[in-house]
């Protein structure tokens, strides 16, 4: 009976280890594939960047018969009912949205740098 138990445990151990080895090989294969795909993706991005440079696009447009428009050739179309986008207005800082005044006293009128330079310069009297 102990020999059969040891054999069953050994078979289970070997089956688990074989499964782990297969999973490890699969992980290594997938990691290698990922690195290949990342490299190919980088190469494609580089090609796209090279193909869409302004100089290259201008050359292709000229080859197709296009040329830069002259100021007299430009026509503007007015569309009734079309509202232009409102100009950008920067949002107010969060502190200005509060109804209560700032917690800093108006008596603090100098920065740490100013205080230290004044203190190191020998003027160690009262602050302004």
C-alpha cells in the first residue's frame, strides 16, 4: 500500500511539473512574440512619421498637381446661422471659488527666500 501511495504521489507530481513546464514555455514564447510585435510597431510608427513629414506631403501634393493658393484665389464662405466657437476663458483658480477669505494673514508680505536673504545679510530686525 505505501508503494502505491508513493507512485500515485509521484505521478501527480510529474503531471503538475509537466503542466508548469508547458506553461513556462508558453510564457516564454508569448514574451518573445510580444517583443517582436513591439519592434514591428516601432518600425511602423517610424515609417508613418517619415511618410507624413510636411516636406514629403508637399512633394506628393505637387506631384498630384496641387500648388499653394494665392491670396486672390481664396474664397471665404459665410454660412448663415453658424455661430463661431466662443473664445477660450481660463477657469478661475479653486481658491477664488470659495466664499470665505484666504486663511493667510495679509501681514505675511515676504517669501522664505526674502526672509533668509535678509536674515543672512545681517538685518535680523522686525519684518516689514
